[in-house]
């Protein structure tokens, strides 16, 4: 949803020169190249540690287990049918990558009213028929991702419309802030308590994002460097957490569940931080020197 919001915002403010596909390719590459180093780390760790037990049967089974690794490294794993995926959470990133070019092309439509119409009818038709949780099978998973991106586009149009209103009443600002916080809190509690109100969660999350992006609530005025930093490492956390769990389970499989959980959360955060700083350092200093820049 959030990626759909920022993509719609980008192309709405960008002067379209007629090169729709070229613009889409440039923007897609700019988005996903930031994720590739973390994908490489996660996929490599996962394949190595899943394959290590196979060495007992010889080198051939060990190497055979790396068969699908190129697909996962190139974020094409969600297009594979009836093949095991090793880094399971990457299905979402892969699915977004597979449909993102098409989404970018749609976002460059000149008729913004038609784009607005598509942005809410596609999610309504998809989620109304399939639901929020269902749709993991190919190719429904790709439509699911496209619908999620479209929700983000709708949130952009709605939040932009809201931002045009000059709200000076403190009571109204307080009310909207209360609705925004309550929307996010409802989603958190619902997920934590495993309530089966998935469509309601989606609507509440969209409302919360719509209000915070509009800039008319009190929380949208809050600015903190630590929040920006958490946003930067959110994707490394998402990409790396599965592989960290695999390593911990490999070495601590006999330990108590609580011990493994503690190591898992601490290890995931530490791995994400270390990877982020190392990759940023290489991008900003040594890598440029190596490339002669």
C-alpha cells in the first residue's frame, strides 16, 4: 500500500514525456536495486544452511539444492509454480517486482479521473471476491499484489483531497487524529489477537494512512530522526528475518523456545543494522573508489 502511494505521488508530480515504459523501467530499477544486496545476503544464508545437512549424502545433493537460487536472487521466485521457495517472505517482494512495471505504466495515465476510478474499483472487485488473506496461488498472487498497490494509489488521491482543506478547528484536528490513531491501533490489536476481520483491517489501515499522509492531523507534524532511520532499516529487517531464524534454528535447535525467540529478535535487528551500515558504507565510499568514481 505504502509503495503504491509513493509511486502514484511520484508520477503525478512528474512531467510525462510520452516514454511511459522507459519511465517505468527507470523508476522500478531505482526502487528495487536498493533491496538487491539484502536479498543476496538473505538468499545465500538460507540456501547454505538448508543445504549443509545434505553434504552427508555427498556433494551432488548439496549442489542440486541450489537449483532455484538464481530465481530467488533475481526476485522471480513468485513466478515459479510447484517449486519450493526457500526464503518464504520474499514472495511478496518478488510479486511486487513482477507487477510493478505494469503498475507504473498505469500510474502514468493522462486521464486522472480514470486512474482514480481504477484505483478503488480494482481493490473492491479483488478483495470482495478473493478476500484479503486468500490468493497465494499463482497467478492470483500477482493480482493480489496489484490490488494492494492500487489501494496505495487510492490513498494518495484521498489524502491529497483532504490536504486541500484548511482545518483550523483544534477540536476537528483532535477528532481526526483520534480516528487515525484508533485505525492503526485496531489493526495492531486485531493482528495480535488473531481476529478474523481482515477486510476491516485493510479499511482501517487505509484510513489511517490517508489521514497521516494528508498532513491535517497532529501526528503528521511529528518529525524524529529515529523514526526516519527505522523506516530505512524496515526493508532489511523484512528481508533478513527469515534467514536469521534459519541460522538460529540450525545452531540452537535443542535450546528452549524462549531462548531461540530472544536470539531471533536480537539477531534479526543486529543483522539488519550491520548489513545496512556496511552496504551504505560500500555505496558511499569504497565502492565508488573501486569503480573509479
